[in-house]
């Protein structure tokens, strides 16, 4: 099961939507909220990203 609006505040970390090698149930939605103190920046490095055409998406916004 994916988190829904899980709030992340650690200075470093890894975000996973599922265990490696497994797949999500149809229509499952995962979301995280990454919060930092004012004056700090966030850097994302995507090492692996696999989607199902026409169904999956990644949104990153401020």
C-alpha cells in the first residue's frame, strides 16, 4: 500500500512507492509531501522510474 500525503522532513532519504520487483494494484495513488525550512533547497535524484503508459505520472511542484 502506498502512502497518501506522507510528510517527509529528514535531511536525506529515499522515497519508494513499493518494494523493488513488485507492482502496484490498479488505480493506486501514492503521494508524499517534502517539507524544508525556509531558506533551504531540495535536490531530487531519480535513479529508477518505471511507469505504465497512459496511467502513471510523476508530478513535482512547489
